[in-house]
C-alpha cells in the first residue's frame, strides 16, 4: 500500500514538473540574471574585491599606526620586554627589578619610505588590473548569453519552418488521397506524400529537440534554475552596427577590459621596480611614545626620528631590482599583445558583420524566390500541368530557404554582438 502511494505521489510530482510554466524572458533580463547567478563571474568579482582589499592594506602602511600596550612584571632582575606579536607599532620596555606596571601608547608615522610608496602604488594598479579582468569576464559572459539566447530563437525558427512543412505535406497527403479515391490520381503519389510527411515529422521532432537543448544551454550559461523553463520573448532579427570601424577600434583600445588590465599590470610592474629600487634609499619614521608607570622617573613622553638604510645585503636588493625590471619588460610585451589581439578581433568582427549582412540579404531574396516558385508549382499541379514530385521539391526548397534565412539572420546578430564585445562596449 505504501509503495502504491509512493508511486502515485511520484507520478503526481513528475506531472507537476513536466507542466511547470515557462518564464518569458528578454535578452536584457537574461543578461541581468546571468550577472547575478553566473559562478564564473562570481569568481572574477571575488578576485577584484580581494585585489581592492590588498590595495587598501598597502596604502594603510603609509598611514600613522598607534598601539596600546600594557606591562605587568615582577622579579629580582631587570630586563627588556616587548609588546605582543603582530601589533603595530611594537613597543619595547626596559623592566626594572621588583613589581612593575606600565601603560604605553606608541605612534609611528612613515615620513620617507620609498619602498612602501612603490608597493602601495603597485597594489593600486593591481586592483585596476583585476577590475579590467572583471570587465573582460563580464564581456565574455554577455557574449555567451547573447549567443545562447539567439540560438534558442534560431532553433525556434527551424521548428516553425519544419512545422510549416509538416502542415503543407499533410495537405498534399489529403489532396493526393482525394484525387486517388476520385480516380484522378495514382496510388504512388499517395505513398510518396505519406513518406514525405513521415520524413517531415521526424525533422520537426529533431528541430523541437534542438530547441529544448538550446534552452538548457541558455539556462546553464545564465546559471539559472533548470526547474523553471525559460521562454525567450525577443525576435531573431537583423541589427546594424552602431558605429563605423574607426570608432570601434578607438573604443577597443581605450575601453576593452583586456587592454585596461594589461596597462594596469604594466604600471604595477613599474611601481614594483620603484619599490625594489627604493630599498637603496634610507627610510625615515617619526615615533612618539607615552608611558604611565608605578616606577618613579620612568613615565612620560618620548618623541624621535628613526633613520635606517641598508649597508650590505649580499646583493639581494640588486637582484630584486633586476627581477622587477624583467617583469616590467614582460608586462610591456603583454600590453602590446593585448593591443594586437583586440585590434585583430575588431577587424575580424567587422569583416564578419559585412559578410553576414550580405548573406542575410541574399537569403531573404532566396526565400521570396522559393515562395514564388512553390506557389507557381502548386498552381500547375492543381491544374494538372505538373507532377506532384515537382511540388514536393519546391516545398523542400522553400523550407531550406527559410532555414537558410534564419541561419543567416542568426549569423548577422552574432557577428554584430562579437563586434560590440571586441570593442569593449556593453551588449
């Protein structure tokens, strides 16, 4: 009994899942949801946030730091104690013999610290590089969503074309059957149209399967819930570029995330080189300490300057400077590579747009010609001046022309999207 109830419940649940209403969604909404849900974009966002936090840490080293310290000791031997580890600035206290209590405030301010300034500048540029990487990831995601969304619309057009063929073939089956029964046709014509109908129905089933799969690809790209089917509400139609080639090229070199990130890393490498070279210069800090103790004559305020510089380091600083210069050269090459890459992508995308536009116009003309040919052939068959096979061939040509037009329109839409993506503009 329990097994039967379980199976009934499972069947009801499965029926409810199968009948889950679809959610109509525009391309703009699909892009917005993808930005919210994509795990790939979430990772890039985390990297940008981490780089921004690292920049704040580096800049904080240039600011004054204050620590509060307390010492409570007892013993018969004087000594020196330090404040707790990881507290900046550290405090050192000369401890007298006997019971001793001390409350301390220490302040340290970097006055001249070229290495710290170089490190802060490098971290700031690295944060900008991460922002450029994030912009590049968003652009990639937008293009992927646009392609997946448009592919659903393309599959839908293929379903419509195959559905129209099924409807037309059914009508041919009906008319050929009627002619045969009236003694005006032959059985071979009936069998031929029935075979053609069977083939058309199989093609329609395959097209519907392709549409379902395209919908799943769209949901996966968006990071959406598979339990709610998506129903793209936009139409697959040609769009024209908003600008000319020079404008797209100029924008690509000034706004593309890849170029911005490479430029920022070049600046970061320069700052790293300055930071490494800054170790040759002295570091000057201001220090102020205030103590309140139970030992007479030991409390009060102390202020001073500390000056430090390296005399001998075994060649470590020179090696770090050489390493930083090498990384700067690598960053220069990476920037040049990024500029060449976006230049190539924009030019190739522009060529693809021109080709896709011409193909779309040609495909549209082919549909008009195929439709006219089919209409004429259908009239001739009805008048008994052409055979049924010619009408079936004309129908096949018409369906193929419509499919070619849908594919050409899709190619044009994607070519424009890739041109927009290559320039760094928002889709």
